[in-house]
C-alpha cells in the first residue's frame, strides 16, 4: 500500500477534484479572508493586543487590494456580503453586535469600494451597517434586570480601555467620507449617509472634517457647486456648532468662520436661517464678532450677488441678531452691536440704550471707556462723556498704581470733559477724586486742566468766557486738595518700607510733590509744614532725612 511516493502522488489530483467550477486557490483564499475579517470578535485587553488587531486587519486588506476582481470574485464578494448582513451573532456586520466587538469600519470601506461599481445598493447596506460604534453609545444594554445579582455584570463601563479608540474613530470617519464622495449628486443616498453620520459619529472634530470634505467635493468643479452635497455639508456644520457650543474646543473660532462660509455658498436663505436660530449655534460674542460682521461685509454681498432690497433684508437680520446679543451679553457685544448698527438710526439708538442700561451694573470700566472712545470717534462727544463718567464710577486707582493701563483712559475722559466746557469738567472732577488716589495721575490731570480754558475747543460753537479756571475755586480747588492729599498719603506709605536703594527716587518724588503744593496760594507754607513733619516722624531714618534736608531745607 504504501511508500512515500504513493502517498504524495494523489494530492494534486485531490485538490483539483475539491475545487468547484470556476474556483481557484486564489478565490478560496479571498473568500476565507472575507469570512475571517467579517467575524464578530471581542476587542482584547491591552495596548499591544489592540494594536495587533488593527495591524493584522490592515495587512490582510492590503493583500486583498493586490487582487484584481474578476467576475467570479465579484460573485464571492456579493455572496459573502449578504452572508455577513444576515449572519446573526457570528457576523461583525449582523444586525446585533456585542458592545465591545471590534468595529468593522476598515473592512467595510474595502467592501464598499469593491462592491460599489457592481452592486451599489449592497455596498451602501454594508457600509451603513458598519458605521455603528456601540462602545461609545450611552444607552445601557438590554438584559435581564429581574435578577439583581446580574446587574453589575450587564451594566458596562462607559469608557472601556480601548487604547486604539482614536484610530478607530478615524477609520469610522474615513468610511463616512468615502460614502459621501460616492453619493455626490444622489440626494436620497446623501440623506441616508447624513443620518448615519449624525447618529453614529460622536466626535465633533471628525464631523467637522466630514463637513469640510463634503464642502470641498461639492465645490471642486469649476461649474456650479453640487447644492445637495453643500446642504449636507451645512447640516454637518450646524451639528458641530450645537455639539461644541457649551464645551471648550480650541478650533471653535475656525469652525464658526467656516460655517458662515459654507452658508454663504448655500445661499442667502441659509445665512438668514443661521442668524434666526443663532442662540442654538453660537455664543453672543461669536454671533456678533464673526457671524453678523461677515454677513455684512462687502465680500459676502459680492459673493451672493444681492440687489439693494436683498442687501437691506440681510443687513436687517444681522442688526436684529446684534441687538439680541447685546441684550444677552452687553459686556462683550455692545460695541459690536453699535458698530453693526451704525447705518440704521433706530437700531443704533437701541444699541446705545442697551449699553447705557448695562453700564450701571454689568460692565467694567474698560468696556465702558472703549465704547465711550468709539462714541467720540463717531461724533457723539456728549454720549462719550456720559459713558466716561459711568466708567469712572467703576474705577479704583490706588496710590501706587502709577502705571495702571486705565490711566490713559482717565486722562482722555478729563480732556474730553475739559473740551466740552466748565460744567462737564466740574461734574467729572469729583468722580476722579473719588476713584483715583494716585498722586502722579492727579497732578497730571490738574496740570492739563490749568493750561487751557474749558470749552475753548468745544464743538457746536459753544460760547465761553475764555478765562482760565481758578485753582482757588471749585472744581479745581477740590482736585488740587485731593492731589496734595494723595502726595502726603503716598509719601507716608512709601516711607513705611523704604530701602536705601530707593532714597534718590523718593527725593525726586518729593520734588514733584513740591511742584503741586506750590500751585496752591499757601502751598509753600503747606510744603514746609509737610517736610518738618517728615523730619520729626521719620527722624530714625537719618541718612534719608539728611538727603531731604539737603534738597528741601
């Protein structure tokens, strides 16, 4: 019966007898690869094991990509695709899969591209079924909850230790992008793919990428853009806006700008729509500083080819949005609202009133000074003055804040009041005295007020006497006394913890103080008393008092 030669001889013959008509070893190998790749399997524990799952799958698919699909192989693909869809719990593409099953995105993308030219309906069925990612679903699995001792085992951990999750989500995104590209021009298919993306993809960054991909594909040709795909792109963009509205996302500003660009491509109705429902999509700051500003820009008007009536309607929507945002968040939106409403008197008045109403409680001095400066720039000095006085009530400059960023604003407010007239200057000086305790700032304001006559450069031809204000009378007397008092208080504060290296700087400070003292009619007497008091109180600081005696007697 048998030597080795007799045993080995029949093997080729048997192999040929086992193959059916049209089958080859290659076709069997391809079929086995499809069967293996489509099996439902649990994601293993550990980083290395999970990476190995991904790597093995990709290596096998790369081998399959080297195979040219013959008619016979296409039949095998169709047959296996149907088996996988109907395969029950053994199939990774069956109707129900275990929550922690290895996802089929990479395999499904290969099947989709292979089947698409031959059986588009089946290709989409496979790809849409594979889009799911149960491990990220928040719903608890079904189970027999009637037995309490089983509850722990059936309620899963919300975020299992899937080290390759970011890669898996990228593959899911790639599958969706492949379907979007293939479905261009087919409204029904695009709608189905859109629903699948919205249901199954949980990453705002990936949805944003898909929105951008769809936009690029829709506007790729020199001819008219594919409006159906553009609308899909816009829908995905809107979903991203809603997902990231209340969460921090470093790309948020880019996303908002892109959405406005996309809506502009879709048309004026899309822009109007996002402005009508802005509060579900944008923060008030985004809505005014990005959305409304872009909508009202010349480039948008040119892009949309709008006539005058359409331009005014769109601008009206943008102004309404700006006013709503200013009401909701006056601190950050009042100035933008004023800027956007400049060309509409009623809207501008409304925006100003919103800023005024919010000034008492909801706005900082920085915001109020900014709006006040804007009002002066627009030619409303009295409104600028009113806002500046309100800003002063929020400000508090202590004795040692001689480099505070608000100093320029205080000097500007005083110069504005001075230019308007004696009454306005008289009204703001008590506010300055109350808010500013810094001697050098007060002396600077005092010096400026004594150089020219109040109202001399006032607008509207206001009459004034042309006389300089007296330092012995209100309101400058109050400012002078406050400045002298600030120098005295600051001197005592600085002497409490002064070190020898600051002695020369302190002597210079006293020199500036003397200049202010001497502005009062009895200033030389006050300054002499002040210096004598210092010598008495701080006689222990012998070296410093010697320097004071050398300079001031």
